[in-house]
C-alpha cells in the first residue's frame, strides 16, 4: 500500500511538473507574441510618422509670382525676382526659395544690378545649403548685401551713373523664413487673422537714421530728405550719398513657418502708399479664397493700386503663398473675423 501511495504521489508530482512547464512554455510564447506585436506596432508607428512627414513636405510647396506697373511715371525703375525653387541655382539638401523687389531711384540700373547679383552673392557668401544654421544664414545675407553694394559702387563709378535702389528680400530655407530690407520697400505676412509687417523702414527723418547721417556730416532738410534730395537713408548704390551717411546694411529677421503662416506680400513704397497692411492682406485673402492663381492675384493687387486707388508711383508686388499649407486656406480664414494689423513679436532679430 505504501508503495502504491508513493507511486501515486510520484505520478501526481510528474503531472504537476509537466503542467508547470507547459504553462511556462505558454507564457514564453505569449511574451514572444506580445514583443512581436509591440515591434510591429512600433515599426508601424515609425512608418506612419515618416509617411506623415512626407505628406507634409509635399503640401508645403511654395507658389509665388509678381506684377508691376509704372503708374503715371514715364519710366519703370523697379526690378523683381521670383525663385520658387532657388535650389536649381544653388544645389543642396535644404529647400531654398528666394523673392525680392528692388525699388530704383535716379534710374533703373541699380535695381537691375541687384536683381542679377544679390542672391548669387548671398549664396557665395555661405548661405546654408545642407544643414540649417540661422546665424550663418544671416551672416551670409549681410555679407551678400555688402558685396553687392561694393561691386555696384565700382560699376556705377566706372559707368558714370548714380542710381540707387531700396530692397526687400525673402529667403526660405526649408521651413525657416529670412527677411532682409533696406529703405522703404515692405514685407507683410498673413498669419492667422493678423497682418504682420516684417520690415522696418529706413528714412532720413527717423531718429536713429538721422543721428548716423549727421555724424557722417550729412544734413536733413525741412522736407525730411537727406541733403534735401533723398528720402531713404539706406540703399544699394547712391554713391554720391555714401559719404554722408547712406548705408546698405539691411535689417534681417527670421521666423519658423507653421500652419498659421499663409502668405507674404512684398511691395515697393508705391504699393504701400495706397494699401495699408490689413487692407492688402484682406484683398489678397479674398482672391485666393476665390481660387485665383498667385499670378492673377499679384496682377489684380497692382491693378487695384494703380487704377482704382490712383497710385502715381511705380508699383510692384510679389505674392507668395502655400508656405505650409497643412489645411485648406478656406478653413484658415474666417469671413467674420477681421484682419488685425500689428508689428510682429515672433520674429527673431
């Protein structure tokens, strides 16, 4: 009987051991299954993230175009450039776009010279093309302006002409925007329901500009003009005024694009003489929502300025949009919400 009991106990222990091993085996299989599922989910998440990033890249293409009209002037002294894909001229992994307006005075030669050379000089000065470096980009823009002005002064001296030009320029590197300006040409950004002026005017009558001019031996007449002739205090060229305080050093700012930045309007002083920032943004916004192309929008904007609002000066405008178009434009703007104009606080100096 005792042997039978012992045998029975051994069988029970053996069966219990086998059950434990089976459960351990099942647990290991279960854990392997969970780990495999987690790896699959992780891989799927990464793949979805990559796909989503690719989708966003595809929807952040930039469209831009410009238009001009000489107004009631006898000659057209503005020049402009639109490079929606400037990578063709400066290859690199970073997306690069460039837009600029050069408002000439005393002739068109300075504006045309800047149109042909400034962007190339900025690129050759070290504009980042592989990895984004904000500090390096700003230095390249600053050096590009300096190099362009120096070569322009040599050219004008040799040619015996004294033209000058103000400038408003935009570079977009990947999803970072750089704005540079000298003089009174202006850039305005439509951001959510706000119209943000991205530039600062440089006129001889302003205190900081006046102080520099007076220190250089220049004078400001009662009409607010340098030496009684030039209204702006910063410009490319103008060799006859360089010794009395006129400089070509731009203000440079930058900001990162989000889905709240919708379009930028660049314009010479002729455009902004008849359009306020909010007014221009509302005008462009309405036309884009109607489905017009940027080419048509820029033409309509200039036509409105010259024909309807009686702009007598040369008038040039560039409209660039789909900066980061993650949502349809019609959803980003509310017809019931007015456009607010204010000075930007989100740009980096």
